[in-house]
C-alpha cells in the first residue's frame, strides 16, 4: 500500500513543466532549445556545418506535419557526397537532404530513410518539438548520452510520482 508521504510532489514541479509547455506552445519570443545527441553521420558534415547546426537558430517552415518538420537556416554541407542505403530512423532524427536544410522526423515519420543524419533530439524533448508551431525558432544543444539518460529517468520518475499522487487523490491505493 502507498503511504501518502510517498506521493508528494515538490511544489511547483508540475506547474513549472506546464509553464515550459505554455512557452513552447504559444511561440514564445525566444528560440525553443532542444537537446540533441550526435547521429551516425555527424562526422561526415563539415566543421562549419557542425558548428552552424548547434550555433544557429532554425525556423520551422510551412512544410510541417506529424511526419516531420522541415527547417530553414544555414545550409549544412557534407565533407564529400555521401550515398547511404535506407536505414532505420526514430522520431527526433534530424536528417539533412541534398538541399542542406534539416528535416526532423516526428511521430508519423517513415521507419527508414536514406539521408545523412546529423543528430537526434533526445526523447525527453520531443514534446517541446511536437508543440512548436510553424514559424517557431529552434536551437540545438548537444548533450552526452549520460545526460540524456538521466533526463529521461527523471522524467519517467516524475510521471510515476504524478500517477501515484493522482491515484491517491482518487482514493486508489495502488502503485502505477
């Protein structure tokens, strides 16, 4: 049985997340920061392209839907032409077609693709991306796999705590 003390959430914990989401959803003036991990072909891009990817703002174009968002910004170039066989991709994968303008794959994206990948948005930030409207500005911030894993663990624990608190308030005494 759950003890009510086990179901306490820190003051502002859920409200803070709600405020973050409101800022992302209403196209706040500042760019939405998305944490990314380098993808398999990251080193195939020029040093200038690598720096531009994380050092520039990107705008979500009108060509945006549940499959993915096309971005506009600096052109990202490869060190040399690269032909890839189709390979698996996941939501958050940032592919760069020959135009040099990135495409971020989302929930309804294909399961495979053949464009070089420069990065992948971490799972914990996909909600920010999914809530971003056309015209929103994005910035990409590199993180380590360890930092990404820790953020994901913390988010999952927050969800479990929320469910436990909700169940307790509803009179249920079961753990999530």
